[in-house]
C-alpha cells in the first residue's frame, strides 16, 4: 500500500513571496475589475484586471485556482477584443511594455482543457530581467495560503514544461498544467535563454517561470525586438475531478490528462526515412570499417565507440540480436550475425555461471569485476529473444545464466544499486544521488527476462520472479525512471504479466512505468540554437537526470513499446495507447538525425569523450541536445547501430509477390491476403489520429497503380515521390485495403 502524499496547510508553509501576498490582498479586498466570464465543465472562469496582472480565476465549489495571464510592472489598460473562432475570450492590454493580446480557449472533447495564451509586441527593444510565476491554487476562501494539495511531478531539465498536482480539501481533484514550449522558441532565441526546469515552484506559487538571465550585477543584454510579436506563455490546464487514490491511479490520471492535452500541442512535420537502406549501410560498415571491430581470441568483437573502449557483452548482444532481427526481415541469415555470435562464449564465466561485462583480457584500467546492475540483464534480453526464435547457442547461454540472474535479484532484494562487483555482490556505487535511490527500474527489465524464461520453459519459478520484481518497485511514483529503455521494458513486462495472469493490478502498474517514462519526455520541438537542425519532439532523456537524448535508449524503448502495444489489446487505456503510439511514430523520424551524415559538419563535436566521429560511417552519435548544444560530445556509438536494424524490421513490411514494400508508422495487426494482388490489414493506432503509409518500389519494375482504401476513411489519395515511393494518410485505427 502506497503511503499518501502530505497535504499542505497554512502552518506548513515556511513563508510567502510578495506575489502570493499581493494576490491574496487583491482577492481579499475585491480590488480586481472583471473583464469577462465563461464556463468550462462546471467551472466558472472570471477574467479580471489586477494591479499589475491580468488574472483568470477558476472556481468549482472549493476547487479554486488563479492563473496570471499577463504581467506588467506599471499595470495595464484593458479592452475586450472580438473573439475569434474557438476562443472563449480575447483581451487586448496596453502598458509601458507594449501591447499584449491574451486569448482564452476551452476544449472538452476528452477532459476539460483551458488554454491561456499571452503574446506581446514590445514598444521598445525590451530587456527582460524577471517575470513571475503564473499558477496559484486557492483555498475555499480564495486565499492561496489556505490551499491544500501536493505537487506530484514537475519539469525536469529541458523536458516537457509540465506540472502535475492534486488538490485536497472540500473539493478534491487533479490538474495537469503544461506549457506548449514550442511556441516560445522565438523568446528563447531572442533572450538567449532556455526553459530549464522552468515549470515547477513551491506550493502555492507554481507554474511557469519564464527563463531570464541569472540575477547578478550584470543586467541582461539580449532584448525582445521592438515591434515583433512574441509568445510569452501558452499554458494548457487539464482538469480532472478525481484526486489520486494510490500510485497506479495517480499514473493513470496523469496519462489521461496528458492524452487530453497532447492533441492541442504544436507538433513538427515528420519525414520519411529509408531505414532499410540505412541498415544495409550500417551492416557494411560493421563488416568493413576497421574502427568498428577488434579481434580477441581469434573472434571478432564490436567496439562500443569508434575505435574506442573495450568490447563488452551488452554491446555484442545488442548488435547481434538486432542483426538477427534484420536477417529475419530479409528472409536470410546474415554472415555478421554468425561472426559476432562466435565470440559470445568468452563472456561467459563458467565458475559464476553468468555473462561478464568484459572479456577475460580486459585492460588493467578497467575493474573486470564491476558491473552496472542493468548490464547483467540486458544481454539476457537479447539472448532470450533469439532463443525464442530457435537459436540453440543463445538459449544455452540464456538458460545457463538464469540462476545467477536470480541470485543477484535475491541478494539485493529486488532493489539494485548503481554498480557492484559480480564476484561477491559488494556494492561499488549505491545510489545515483543523495536520495539513496539506485537503478530503480532494473526490476522491469529483470521481469521481462524472467517472462522470457517462463515462455521458453513453462517453469512457474520465472513467473513468480517477474511478479515479485514488479511488486518490489511499487511506491516509486515518478521516481521510478532511472534509464529510459529499462522503464519501457518494465511497462512491457507489466503488460505481459497481465496477459499471462489476467490480474488487472499488473495492467495498472504498467501505467506507473509509462507515466515515469513520459515525465522524462520533451513533448515540445526545441529550435534553440543548433537544435533547429534536427527534430527532437517526444525525445526522452537517456537517464532520469541526463542532459541529452541518446539513440540506444531511443530504439530499445521503441522495441519495448512495440511489445507493449501488441500485448495491450482493447483494454489498454486510450491515452496510454495514444502516447506510446506517438512515441514510436516520432522516433522513426527523430532517430535519423543521430547519424553524423544527417547533421551539419560544424554541429559535431571535434573531440568527443570516446573515440572520434566519422561522418562517412553509418553509426549514430550517442547524444543530441534539446538545448542545441554541440552534438556527439560523448561519442559515436557503435552499440547504438542496432537502431537501423530495429526500425527497418519493425516499420517496413514485405508483401510476397508485390513489386513494392510497405512502410507504416503505426503498428500492424492481423492481415489477410485476399488475392494475389490485394491485401487487407488492421492498424493499431489511436482513434481520431492518422497513420502514414508508403509504398516503396523494391525492384526494377515501376510502381503499379495501387488503390488504397480504409474503413473508416474511404479512398486514400496518394502523393508520388519520383518513381520510387507513394505516400498515403489514413486513419490510425483503420482497416486498410490495397489492390494493385
């Protein structure tokens, strides 16, 4: 049972800022001038002009909230403007700063959403030393100091500008506040600032703190240009009348509110990328480039980075299992799979009965016995997948390592440290920070490994281990995520457990993993500095506190999320389906730009921490930055080269006898070959969304005339791209028919 979070009462607040006190005084003395009112799902929203701010006061019984819609130190003159289509209210404001336009819009398609957008046209080139926060919960007497509730999650770094909180008191409920940070790119570039941790605060002063230069003796020197309209805030507030009852309920509410806000956020256009061609180039470079591999004990091993770092088991198995999947997709085994598999045995320690991280001849500059907790289990994930496909060597190594895998879990009581010695489990690094938390999501990938063992052997021991590991992670809430791909596999393990046991608590626990995963996502498109050269929307930081997105974690999360969707079925929460499907969809575009040949040469780090960067090699960079920092500072990761094999084998589909292949950015379910020249298949995307289909010529014959229709949707109109591709857009959950 998860302990409830504390509520906040007036005597629990250490103090109040001048902005809290000023708001309380204006409300107490009824000094604000009402400009307009509107209703949204039982809430009355009063828009009123205060001393130095325009406020929107939302009231539903005792659930009350004040939103600062605009701020000017000298005050405003206000006038109502004619509302445009979809707007509940439009206000014009004039001050010494210039002219503000503030719009209020509502949406009630799913949960009620209030959107408040403020734009400013400066009267002069304007420096911005400080702007206050904008969100103040109120007590039943409209006093912010009597408001009761708790912040469940807030923005981390440059991830989504969101705040998730609960309200207690006489009218409990929940709120997701999210800034559409994409709209503020011109502000960030003009002022040379970044919205790093910009959404958060201390109860009851919450919300968005627009980034400004650090307070110091040196004033800001980068102004907002005179006469150019700039968006200062674009806030979406999603209301839910339920307050979280427990951890799983809290996660589901978060996902439902996120799913209601998501369709309203600005999104970039996506591009088609030829992942099969990228996979072939990657395979060629693995086979031929001297920087890619090294020989030990007469076998070939992959470097983790270009001509850098010692071979390790995770790198070898990740590449091996990804190439295995690509070979299955091609319909033939690939020589490189056999080459890499030949050296696997050297990682196995017959005394400990486990795969070690390094080969026996690793250099003295490495601790040969040290292992990160997740490193023990990830190679087993790949071996297990290959074992299910009938690979005898993979199955033997997988099954021979299971006892030790379980022994480690038992020793640490399913709560793993950061790093330990494989010989005796002595801890090298206990926690990731001063919270005392280790690798909090390792239990998720461990559970998936155990479920793979159960599928291979039918031994109930492994099912019990999976359930115990998932249960041991309960209570972590939004601190569950340590590393993105481990969290994704945890969600997949919960979903698989639910399918096996039919116990709904496992389905509900999958939402906890998803909520923690998407809390660490950047659900906005940064164009700050060099970030304008690559898409970054819906990227997830590699670690819970990492400053960058990484392709290895991206494609491994993609593979886990694919499994999650396939196991989900119709009982999966609609918002969870939406967010997982959208993550996979945008990954197919975003991931392309980790490859150095897809980026400007001057954006690449000249001296990375590992190896070197070669734009001619089809291996990805480890690191891209939402904030536009120089790319590839960590290095060019060969262990991330499996991305091309995974994306090609998951999103591209052969059609026997057809002169084309099919690309789809949504999951495909059952298909029927209704004749030699026709095919029908079901898409598994979220309702009220779309899917991109492409027909790609696969031989010398020209693309034939193809009729594409869907239910719902009807006849689809194709867009040709030369002689090699035709693109279509169909409903994301449609049944699609092709006839050629």
